[in-house]
C-alpha cells in the first residue's frame, strides 16, 4: 500500500474533536502556512483526512480543492461534513490526470509511504508546469533519533535526505521549520522552543501562555469545532514570538532543532518516460 496499512493512519490522523492540543495546533499552523499559496489555484490535498484542512484552503480562495485519502469512510465523512470533493486514492497512484492541479499539499504523509520517490514522481505528474508542492515531514534526528518513536512510519528523513529527495524532482526547494525543540538563547526562536532556556526564569511560562493561548494545555470542544476558522485566522505579534506552531523559514547555522520540516518545492522537472 502506498500509505502503509490504512489502519495505521487512523492512529496518525488528526481528528479535531479528539486530538492532543499540540497535534491540533501543529496541523492548524501548517494549513495556515499553506493557505497563502493556494489563492486562485487548483489545489490537491493528499491524505486529506476528514477534510478540515482542504475545507479551509477552499475558503482561503483556492479555485478548486480536491482531497484524496486512502480510506473510503474518511472520504465519505469529508464529503458529508465539509462538502469536499474527496476521492479515494493512494499517494503513489493519485487518481487525477497529468498536469491537472497547480498546488499539491501533503502534510505528514511522506513518512507513511513505502516509496517516497515514487510519491514525489506522482506529485510531479499531476502538477502543472508552474506547480508548487508544499510538504511536511518529521525531522528524524529530533523527532525520532533512534528511529523507533513511531511504529506507523515506514520512512523517516533527516534534513539532507528530505531536500535531496525533493531536488531530484524540483529545481527550487525552500525549507521551513515548525515546533523547535531547542534554539540558542540569543535567537528569538528560543522563546517558542520546547526546551527554551527562558523557562528557567520564574514566570516565563505563565507569561507565554497568557500571550499565546495556543500554548495552553486545555482545548475545549467549542474551539475544536472551529478548526477551519482557526486555520483562516492569523497569529498576531507578540503571540508569534511564543507560538511553536508558526511555520518559519529554515536558517542554516541557526542552531535551531525543529521537530518538523516543511518544504515549498517549485519548478517541477519533467518526468522522463
């Protein structure tokens, strides 16, 4: 199966009504990032799950949005709950014609496929010549240094492997990061780091959670039910300083150690047949 055992994905899916707050806000942050790339564009959301992200992209101005997921019942739920054009399909055999979309969104999918290169080939096949691929994956050295943190992942990549995979099919790859585990004390990103040196200062956690509500450990059902609205909202300053879910440009040599890597890959290279 292109995305591994479908049952494993149920454990991995972000269900807004049930997810841990960190998982909820991580997904919200990624779709907030993606929405600015889709206005006026034909957009495909691979492994769309129940469809909250694809629904938000449609409201953000995409000209058309298609969701693809391997689980038929999940696609049915996406159609019923959000009116989404959700189609059953495998990431390594995307059920769309060649060059039929302008944007492909793939969050936390590539680690579930047994042939990442084949998946990227399929993305290139369905993208138009000016298409853009926005893709995230766990950063193995931080997320799973011993390779055993998540039994549902078939492949985990480090930063060079992730970039090399994408550059084999795209002329331009821009890298971003999300949720820093650590960052040097002199970096502003240290305010949002899980192991922030500023946490040693009395009152810092109370201050940060007061400024950035997304850090609070509780997440009510009303908030969960408004996941699409949350994606369409902006995080304002100074909350952005403390918000680990904001997607930020990756800066080589910064010393930041992020849990999640995100790439914006453009200028797809034609696949030789």
